[in-house]
């Protein structure tokens, strides 16, 4: 596995006028034109013949059997017979006889044959549907959510303001406290609170890439964390004198002291919530389950956080394969990144979130700056 480069991270250019636009990195099936297959078409002499041949065709050669159920069978007087590849050496007449069509129907169908390219899979997004229609009429069942990911309408003005603020915090931490090293922030999207923040520590260990450290800091807020010994100096004394102080300290245990100071002292960030949800005791969860309060709740609401379940991560750099996998294991909900990495595993080298065999999938967004001062309009 490749290590993250030790060169200083690219400086994240941000200005007060730039707003952050998060573009979803969708898997290839949503981004590519639909694959096509060649079919035999029969042009009938008149529309009355359609109902004659249809009965036999839909029984002996149903579109489902050919995997073409997403297509309409008929366009005006043209009717789809079968895929050219399905013939396996036979002539079309022989093939139609083999599948059991009557001689009379075969005669009608073979009078005026031609080949035609059609989409071989169903359209998933509207743009694919519109494109597919140029080849052959298609059926389409739009998925509103994926459509909103593709168009960007999933985020409103308020979301964009929040994304912008988090990228500003990343920039401040990276440039003021971490010598432009890759940085990351974990957010609880239920209240937009900062759960943890971290930076690359590859000077301590080669596996301490920023996302690995970030996941470890998230684990600290849940009483875990594998690198307590290696990474102590960034945190102040977390023991409190009272129970209240102990709880206060534990919910802040994922954020290094210097970052906390920066967040508290910079006027731009004082409205950002800080701290993880307190660890719940087991009995509270059991009571909720017993009282059936939980039937409509997701796992995050029900059991509280387990590693990054339900959490969103904002990273200055696209994660490498090791880190992208760590984010799968820790069950992140969304991963936002600012800069592409040469060893990136979410868009540059591969799209890890498109590997269907993985047992968890997060959504991926690339944050781009929309700089209002770069206006191209003449006014
Ligand atoms: Zn990495």
C-alpha cells in the first residue's frame, strides 16, 4: 500500500467570498452512458399485424427472458424480436422456429428485418433516460434521491453555508496549527456538532494518516481509541473534578486542545457546536427498546454513536485506500473531501464506494469552491 506523500499538503485556497459546493461522486453506473445491444427488428406492414404477432412473441420470446424488460417492445410498426447475439450461429428464421413461433408468424416477422442498437440496461437517471430514448423507447422509474445527488439539489443554501464553514475551519487548523498537513473533521449531522478533529501524524507512525487519526479520536469520545499512548500530548487533562466536568471532558475528548482554543477564540466559529453525544448507559437503551420508543429510530438515534455510524467526515485530502477502507469499517455516513490525492481511493485511483461486495457504503462528495469574485458576467 502506498504511503501518503510527506510533502506538505496543497494549500487550500479559501476566501471570504468563496462558497463551497459539494458534488456527489456517484458510482460509474450513474455517470456513464447505458451499454447497448443489437437486436433484430421487424417492420410490420400495418399496425393490425402487431396484435397478431404479439401474443406469440410475448409468450415464446418475452422481453424479460432477454433482459430487455426496460424497453418498450413496439415503436410504431417496428417490433423487437430478439438480441442478435442470442442466435448462436442459427439464422433468424431457424431461431424463431426453435423458440416455438408458428410458421405463419415467422413469415410475417421475417418480411422486413433489420438490426438496431438499443440500450441493454435500464436507465437510472433522467439524463440516461433522455439519451436512451434516442435509440429506443424506454421505461423509466426515477429515483428522486439519487437524482438530487446528481443535480446537487440535495443541499440547500444552509447546507452550503455549513460546508463552507467547516472547510474554513479545516483551513485554519491546517495552516495555523498543522503546517499545512492534511486535516479532517468529524461531524454529527443531527446537530451539526464537531465530534472530533485531527491531522496527519505520519511523523509518529507511517499508518497515522489523517483519517486514521480522526477515526481514533472519534473512538475516544466513545471510551475507546487505540493510540491513547502515542497521541497524548495534544490533549489536556481530561479528568474532571466533578461528574459534570468529567462528562464535559469526555464529549470533547476527540478534539485536541489547541483546536478547541482556535474554535473558541475565532469569532467566525463561535456559532459552531462542539462535542460528541455523551456515552449512553446500557440501561437507557434497554428501557427505550422496551418502551418501544425506538421503532421509528435509526441505529444512531437508538444506540448512540458506534464509531462513525451516522457521522459525516470532512477531509482536506481525498483518502487513500487504507483510509477509505478504515472509513468503511467505521461506518461513516458521508465523506467530503477538498483536494484530490494522487493515491486517492474515492475518485482518483478507484471509487471504493462502488465496490458492491463491501458490507457498508458511504456517500462521497468533492467540495469545490464557487468564487463569487470570479464573475464572468459583464455588468
Ligand atoms: Zn491515507
